[in-house]
C-alpha cells in the first residue's frame, strides 16, 4: 500500500476527534511510543513518520 493511501486511511479517526483533541492524544502517546521503541518492543518503522 502506498504511503499516501495509508496516510489518508489513517486520518479518518482523527478527523472525528478534531485538531485539539488529536494534538493532546499525540502529546500523551509520545512518551509511551518513545519508551516502547527504545526498549525494542517494536521496530521504529511501525511508528510511521513520528
């Protein structure tokens, strides 16, 4: 699947949250995803652009 298609499909749930709630969700999840990546729980590629 091309990245553009995946990005478009991934955007739908966040559209329902709105920009402010999406920004807060990203803020809250950043620490968790960083910890998981550094611990080797998942390959970095599974976390997309961030």
